[in-house]
C-alpha cells in the first residue's frame, strides 16, 4: 500500500480498475449496452477482458515480455507485484486503449519501495 500511495492518481486509477475488472474494455462496456459486442477489437475472436488485454493484445505483448520476462508475465504478477507496474504503465500508454484517461506517467520503483515519477 505504501507504494500505491506514492503513485500519481492516474496510475492508481488504472491499476485499481484493472485489478477489479471495472475498466472500459469491450466486455465490461457490453454489459452496460455501451458496446454491441464484447470481443476484442484487435483479434475479433476473444472477449476483451482484463486478462486478454494484458496478455494477448496484438503487438504490445512482446514489449511487456521484454520488460518483465516471459515466465513472469501473468495477470497476477502484472497487477499485484511492484516489479510488474513499471511494465504495466508503459504497456497501457503504448496501447493507447484508454485515450479518455490522462496519460500515465512513467514510474521507477526502487528496491526500498520508493517511487520515482518520470514524464
């Protein structure tokens, strides 16, 4: 919690919404009749839920694997471990999936849990 409190609001909001699954991805929006169908706009096959967005989003997954390592790239590690947050915030910005949200700031989390905010 100490690290989360140090994050900027826009980073905390995205992190918490992804953890809870209450984020404007097609599957969530479809439940409220805001989208005609819940499928991913990239692949057109699977429902666009948090796990699909994090682990299967076309063209962006490789960047996240590079930052975290393939064996560590899971929904749980990405959303719950501070080591995954740096990669997560870069990934969300690079997908440009949440254009209505303020752009998230780059974050560097030091070993002692101190957060360094970038641009």
